[in-house]
C-alpha cells in the first residue's frame, strides 16, 4: 500500500515542481564555475575570450542559452513558489499555479531564444 502511495504522490504536479526546482538549481550550480572561468578570461587572456565569444554565435550555443534561461526562470519561479507556500495560505488551485509557472518559464526562455537567433 505504501509503495503505491509513493508512485501516485510522485505524479503530483507539485512534486514535479519540487523536482524541477531542485534539478534547475543543480544545473545552475554546475554552470556557475564554467561561467566564472569564462569571465576570468577577460582579465587573463582577452584574445582567448574573443575566440570563445565568436564560438557563442553558433546555433548549438544558442540552444544551450535557451536551456540556461529556462533553468534560471524555472528556478526563480520555483523559489517564489516556495516563498508563497511558506507565507501564503494555499488552496486547491496550487496545481494550476505550478503548471502556469512552468509554462511561463518556458515562454520566457522561448522569447529569449527567438530574440537571440
């Protein structure tokens, strides 16, 4: 009986929002050292930075940027969801709110991607 409850609770939209928030945080944490390394090139090796920045004009990098903006938006809205859960009374529509946040995150990333192309 307990195992069946675990399966159904993991299909719950708020559990999925929880996992998406944790995974987006992990993805951003893995990206951050790389970002700092690239930024350090501005001070240590500007010519290498220029070469790297030319590489960022490729389609694959634009797609990765889309993913990064999506992770940022998901993590931001997931954090706001957590703050709201702690400070506000919740009711039944929280499933819809969690789904709306994921859709809004995707929309923000898609708009960034369309402008970046």
